[in-house]
C-alpha cells in the first residue's frame, strides 16, 4: 500500500528551507514556521475551504514570496527558549494565524507517547485523505536521525510492505525517507508528536 502527496515545489525545491531566512535566529529556530508554511501552501492548493491560508498562488510558488510568507508565519509561531517544542502550543499559535485569515480549521494531535500502531493509523488516515502530517521530533537515540532531532517537518507519503512502513518527509528543501517505527520509537524521554490541519 502506498500514498504520496503532490507536495509543493518551490523553484525545484521539495518544500521550504529554514536556511532561507535572512535573520540568524529564524534560521536557527524557524523549522516549525517553515513546516506550517509548507502545509498552508499545500492545503490552499488542494482544499477550497483552506484556500485563504496562503496569500499567493499555491499552484506557482516562488521562492521570494514563500520566504516572505515564512517570515509572516514566524510572527505567529514564535519559538521559545527551547523552540516550538510542544504540539499543543503549536496548535494555539496556529489557530491565531487561522483566525487572522478568517479560515476555519480543525487541528488533530497525536502525542509522541502513543503507541506506534496508533501513530501509524493517524498518519495513514491523514495522508489517505490528502492532508500532510506535521511532525515534531525531539530527542532520538538513533544517530542516523540526528539531523532531524528537535525539528519539525511534513510527512508527505508512506509505503507499507509487510509489517513495515516507510514515510517520506520534507525538510531542508529536499525529500527524505525513514522507517516509521524507528522514527516514532525514539528511545528518549523527550517526545514530540504530530499535527494535522483540516
């Protein structure tokens, strides 16, 4: 079983990149804003009731305008000392942005402490409906995932073979892939979670 979203293309980039921010602090702590910006642009282009989440043309996304949008979203999702490290705080902040746009949204959450089975069901249901999954990974004991810890990114696809599930995700302007069980079962005390915007 396989599902892959037609995720946003930004002048050849698979999604955005927090390194595009001009200010140093934003480059260091802007991953949640980039993740939310990607989701807004994608959702605006695929769901008429969410069109107002992105102020530009979602079918033709330019890098310059997307950076301007990432900067606007950053003002609504200001990271704290530890970044945007809580999915409930993310929800509160994102709803403020949605209120500003006048778009009515519903956000579903999945805590990082839930079982991998529940988490897989959450992912496959959302992606199956055409919605990306905003993923917060905090600590992880696998050094292979070090570049993605304390970080937000969008899950954009999955493939199930037997009992295993691979997921595609967007970050740093590129597509990546990981084994979902390994991604979810961090082996660490600090856990993140997932968010779906509908």
